[in-house]
C-alpha cells in the first residue's frame, strides 16, 4: 500500500469516527433538551438516557480523536433550568 493510500485510509477512518461521534452527540443534546423541558414544566425527569449516550460517547472517544462528555445529574439539569428561568 502506498503512503498516499495509507493516508487516505487513515483520513477516512478518522472522518467516520467523527461522524459517529456527531450522531451520538446530537442524540445526547436531544436527550438533554427533553430533560430540560420536562424539568421546566415541573414534570418528573431522569438523566438516564443522557448518561447512557454519554457512556457510549466516552467509550467511543477512547478509540479515536473525538472528545469525551461529562455525565449529567438531575441537580445539574434543575440548576440550568433555574438559571434559564431567572434570566428571563
């Protein structure tokens, strides 16, 4: 395999890795928005789905160049909603 082919293969692998990260990160953001909306309306919510996706993201990051994401607690969501409501 030529150097050019090796570089191309490596670039494709990295691009694929980052695309997978972006899909998971988008899903995580959607889960966060859902928890925020439920919290803001006074309904019960959990961070279980957020943290399931976070675990997948962090596992994925160990095998490539994508960043990790912090786990989210219910208190973090409630504090964010409180700040958001206070700013309005």
